[in-house]
């Protein structure tokens, strides 16, 4: 313990002299749409089983307050690779599978008459001018491989143009090629076995690639899982197993989704088994996170043990409010584990607030890789937290200037977390084009049930000033007040406040 205290003091006091973990391998596991309450790590599920994530947590540090950079996937993925927040890199929503190519966000001059604010149109490619983690670590002598989901653009913006030597299955889409269980519809990647699961295959491919790097040079592996994104599809044997575990009164009551979480966890277990068998655990950093919160809004058609059909949301983020695509905690608070031999104490837990963009500067600092001087980084080096200490951080920001038609959300927005407080700005949703605000004390109200904006105007003013300073610093493209807005056409029920029915996603033909 004394030695760890000395190391922590060195990190905190000797600015510019970080503890360098050069030549360690890096495995970055990024789940897709896996919510904070979708694992056994935080004690809020009685259905899902994630023993391999628990196994991973015993090797490293579990973060209780980790946040994605966006409540949707592509913006967070871009932030992981660049260290920048979405208001700076310009990817603010996941439209990167579309054929239209746009490298910068834009905001139209006029919007629908029923809307008060004009939403921002996202950049839908990750520009190769960014010095991504792939490019940076490859330049530092690392072998680089990307396995799984990308969703940041097809060629010439694929992983192969962003510094990765290998990209499997080389797919630009938002989800897996058709389904999780083969046959898939990837154009150039076929299953080896009938009904092969994509996560099993991705683990197999990633392990083969890691083995090919043995005794050559350090590697950086992106294992970016397709799970647990739609379409909702899983191994039949696992669905049958979880059907016996369902509590019909629980908000988490989809055996299909539970089976998807199971396969996600199995794939992580396969990677850990390889790391142990290859005797490289002491030389390998493993980061696990999700790109945003869980999907609480699509509908899955299920069958209970008596053969009765019912429709349920894939998951619930309770006790957090909301889910994927919302600015509530359920949309942006994520599960996160960092395993770092020689730096992180196994089995430790941190309550420090971190964001996905922090991994970029942390990896650069600890691996001794220089960030280009002309590349602005918004994330911070979280090494002090990894050593069990405190971070010198005032606030974190989440920028989401787009619309999502789901029960808990709609308006273009931005949030700031500072201490116990969280303020959400709804752009131009107030009277006469002014902003509207939601203020929560997360220490007293983790479920964000009480808006304190009117009773704490001084807190609103202070936190809103921080957001304004942030937007000016990043030169963000912002939502505009809509000059075509017609109050007579305004539909407050589409503000996302009132619940609506679940929309069943496409189902697989038997």
C-alpha cells in the first residue's frame, strides 16, 4: 500500500512525468447499447448473467460513474478514437452508414413548423485527418487490428484508412450483417458453421490475430462488439434457458436480450482465456466500456413458458431514468472496467467521473506516445484515478443537438455534470426561443424524477455558463431557433415526455 501511495503522489505532483507502461498490449472492448444495469457488475439485474465481466473486474478497476460521450453510438466511437467531444469532432448522431458523405456538421436555416428548434445534421464520416488511436499506435510500432462494429464510415473512412492493419468483418453498417446467428449478410464475410454466432466468430478471429503477433511486437486490438444492438437475435438454446428465468413483473423480462448479453459475455471470456493461456496477462491492458445506454424503447415479441406471446422492451436501466438516445442517466451512464497490470489494483472500485474520450490521452500518456501538437484533446489523463486517487476535473459535457423520436426524449440538447448536479439544456424549447432547463441532484435523485431548475436558479445559471463557454471553445455547430415555427402546430406530446407504444423491430423468419 505504501508503494502505491508513493506512485500516486508521483503522478499527482510530477506533471509531465507520468508512469509509463510502454510496450504493453491493448485490448479495447466496446459493447454496443449495453446499459449500466445490464450486467451483474452494479447489482441491478436478477436476470442477466455476466460472469466473465465479473472476472474482468476482479483483475482491474470498476468505475461506478463512467459516461459515454453521447447517448448514441457513432459519436462515442469517434470520441474514443480522437479524444475529442462530439461538439468538436462533429459526429453528433449515427448516420455513418448512409451513402451521402458529410465531413462537417451543418444546421439548416429552417425546420418543420411544429418544431421550436432546428436540429444539427451530423458529420457522417470520421475524417482521416484525425490522428486516431489506430494511426497513433501503429506509428508507435504497434500491430493494429479492428474486429466487429465500426459505424464511422465506409471506404475511404474504414478502419483500414484509420491506422488498422486488419478489419474484420469490414462492415460499415449500424448492426451485424443481417442477424447475430448465421447465415449473415456481410458481403465478404461468411460463417464457418451453420447458425454460428457473430460474437463467437469475432472472438475466434481476434484470438487468431493476437496469436499471429506473438513474439513480434505489441498489439492494439479493438474488439468492438455488435452485441447487444438490434436486431434482437440469439442462440435458441440460450433463449430457452432464460425463458425459465423470467419474472413477468420485472422491467427486464426479455429472454432474447438476456441471451444476447450472455453471448457478449462469453466472447469476452474467450479473449481472457487466450490472454491467460498465452501468458500475456501481465503485459496486456484491457479496457471494457459501452458506447451508450441500453435500449429501452424498441419492442421484442417473446413467448413465455406457457406459450403466451407478449411484447417487451429489450431492457430497463432502472434505477436510472431513460435509455439509449436520451440525455437521462440511462442513456449515457455506462459499465466500465480498466485492467492495467502494474498500474491498477485488482478488484478496486472508483467513484471518479470519467468519459469515453479520456482513454485517448490516458493511453498516449502511459504508453509514451506523443499526441500531435495541432490536435486538440478534450479528454483527460485518468491515471490518478487508476491509481486509486482523485481527478482534477471540474465538469463533463455531453452534446446531443439532434432529435430522437422515443418516449423519453426529443429536443436537441446538451448536459453538464458537476459534482452532484446535472443540468440539461433543451435548445430553444422555452418561451420566445429561449432555452429550457432540467436540473437534477444525482446524489439525492439518481432516477432524475425531480426537476429543480425553478428552485435553484443560481445553479442553473452557473452550469449553463459552463456549457456556453464549452460551446464557444469548441466552435460547435449549434441548433437554431426555428423561424418557421408555428405555435398552433406545436405538439408537446412529441417532446418525448409522454410514453407511447413499443415499436417491434424486424423479426426473423423461422
